[in-house]
C-alpha cells in the first residue's frame, strides 16, 4: 500500500522546511513593525523629536517591508509549489493504480466516482498540503510569539486578559471539525453520483434521444443535482455557525483589551506608545485565531478526501502470481481442467467443470446459447479474471504462476464491446505500437477487411473517429479493433464475438485471412454464427455454463444435439432473409 502523503513528505521534506523557515521569517518581521511604530509614537509624543532617530525608524519600516516581500515570495514558491507537486504525484499514482487493477474492480466501480476522486478529492488534499500547512504554522508561531511580545514589551496582565478566548476557540474548533469531516464525506459521495450520472448521460446521449427519454434522464440528473446541493447546504450551515463563532471569540479578546487597556493608559500604567504597540499585536492575533476556522475546514476536507483516495490505492489485485515463471519459448498450448468460475459480484457459477484444450496452430471455436458462458471462458483464457477453482495451464505452467503482463504479451484479446480512442483511425490501429509504418498499418487493416472502407473516407487513415469511435459503424469499429490486435503479432488471438456487427460472409473472410496470416499460431473464436466457424479444428458447444458437445463441424452435425439444432435454425433464418 502506498501512503501518498507519507511518501511525498519523505521525498520533499526539505522543500517544506525551507518554506516554513521563510514563513517564520515573515512572522518575525511582522512582529518588529508594531514595536517600531510604538517607538515612533512615543518619540513624537515626547516633544523632543530626534529627526535622525525617527528617520532610522522609518528606514527600518521600509527594510521590514522589503524583507516581507522577499520572504512571502519564497514561502509561496516552496510550500504552495510543493502542494502542486503533490497534486501531480497523487494523480499519477492514482492513474497507475487504476491501470494495474483487474476488471473485477471496474465491474463494481462507477466512472463518475473515479473522476470525482481524480478532481475534487485530489484538490482537497492539495489544499490540506498547501494553504492548511501555511495557516497552521502561521497561526501557531504568530500566536505564540505575539503573546510573548505583547507581554514582554507592554503588559503581561493585559495580555492574559486578551487571550481568555483562546481555550474556548480550541474547544469550538474541535467540535465543529468533526461535524465538517462527516458532512464533507457526504458532499463528495453526492458529487460522485452526480458526476457519474452526467458522464453516463453524455456518453449515452444518442441512445437517450432515440428512446425519447430526455425528460426522464433530466429528472434523474435534477435529483442527483438536488441531493448534491442539499448536502452542500448542510455543510454550509455548519460553516455558517462555525466561522462567525470563531470571529466572535477573536473579537472578544479585542473588546477586553480595549476596555482594560484604555483604563491602564488613563491610570498611567501604560504609555500611549505601548498601548499602540499592544493593539497592533492584538490585531495580528485576530488573523491567526480566525485562520483556525479555515485550517479546520481544509484539514477535515483533506482527511475525508484522502480516505477516498486510499480506498482505491488499497484495492488488492485479485490476480495473484505464485512462484512466477517466464515464457521464453511460448508454444501456445492451453489446457483447462475442471474449471468452475463465479464473478466476484455474482452468487452462482457462470462456468461449471470446464475441460478445454487449444493446441498450437489450430483454430478453436466456442459457440452456444446466449448467456452460456462463452465470453467468460474467453476472458479467462486472456487472464482478465483469476482462476480460483479448477486449473488452467499454458504450455504446462499453472496460469497462477504466470504474471498477467506476460500472458497478455502472448495473447491478443478482442472483446465484444469495441472501444476506440478519440484519435485518427491510423493511431487507433497502431495503438499497441506507435512506431509502426503506414504500410504495416494498411497490411493489418487489409487482413481485418477494413482497408477499403478507410480509404473511401475523405481523410483516409487520418479520419478522426470521434469519442468512442462514434463516426464509424459497429462493424467498422470491430474490424479496426481486430487490426489493432493483429499488430501485437501474438501467438494466440482471442476473438470474443467481436464480429457480430458484420455480415456472415465478411466474418468468414476475416477469419480465413486471420488463419492464413497467423500461420502456425492459434485462434480462439467466440461466435453466435455457426456458418463462420465450420472450418474450425475443434468446436466447443456451451449451454448453461457447461461444455455439452465438442468436435468438428461434420461430427457435431451428425450427433443430433444442440449444435445441430442451432445450425439448422440459423440456416433456415438465413434462407428466409434471402427470400
């Protein structure tokens, strides 16, 4: 587990230290000014004015002002700059973690929630790592030193009277801090729900319009927005009580000091200059006492957001590699024995007692009824989910001994749901190898039967596909995805019903081209159209999570089982379409 703050501070402590030293220097210089101003007042009031002495005091004030300019510049560079560095580091670490997590994590996590953590939560922690530190150091040092200066240069009696509200301030800050922490967690959760709804609505805008449910989605968004607003209002109500209370306690000290300090001047216990000095110091106390409120707010926000970030960073990768081995000489033999699989979010097995074999250089088809587990089996072969019950061997090695990245270097997986980036067609195809030449891109596009479509576009391979490939048809997107997978040049390619949007003849043409191009390598095809896989070396027929039949096409046709019924039904449907 990576503790973001702990690790970052360990690497950047010197920046914070330098920044704190400059910040303390600012406070020290500020403490000099009231003393100088008091001396000027007493000198002017004395009647015997030493112009040279007053001139020196004025020069001292100017020097302090210049010093404040320099020191304030540098503490911002070091402390606030470090906070920005943390923001970059946090987002980078979070993104790397998300790339490392298995599909099971995304099965249970909403995109909007992750976006909220990337934005609001990281920003809240940054505020705690920057402004909150400044205010904390500033408040503690300034209050401590100012109190000492007030007592030493003026009157300890008056000083004790002026700081009476400080204990009450600590109690109030602690009480409200806990409430702010709880309320802010609810605010962030509401923001996640809102972000997720907005993201889904934008991505599914065309579907929403096609179904005419704009009003329904708008009502849903309004509900999420209203909840977010209400949670913020609850938080604001706490702030509304907290900050005025802090200011009231701060002003109480000023009222007490004015009342008793005025009496002491009248009685001759303080000079007018000393009183001016005292009130100047007292004015300096009001800011740090008020700042406690802001510190509590930012720290509690940061705590709540940091917990949300750590929830993601503490997620365990359920694909565990035991006693890892490498696959230097990869043949591509895959063997499954008695495999049973249940999704982490499910309560019953989707695969039961699966025995499956893929020999090098062969084409294997997985067919069956809808929901029979075909795609799940393909995902397990591609190492997208952990194997918990049963065995899966690759070249004789237990898959649990093979790191996922090693397997994915050897296996190209094309899923049912095609995802394209908002880039050119060319860059989408060569996504796995951006150094690929144009001729190589066109070669694999031809194998995937998409080359002719691409060159018919006005911009050709430089055509922008839009978000998620929206400018392409379903079949075109699928073929681009296949071309992208082929570029990896892996010994095994797994096609998870990724040609459902193309016609039967095109599907068969692509599969034939793949077999020729793959040479001695292996192809696993998941398909609902049997006509396209009749030439497979082995066909596995699945039903309700089990393999109920296996064999070549001509053998299965003669068995009178599920495969024969499915094939005959599809042939009838195809003939009816032709008629």
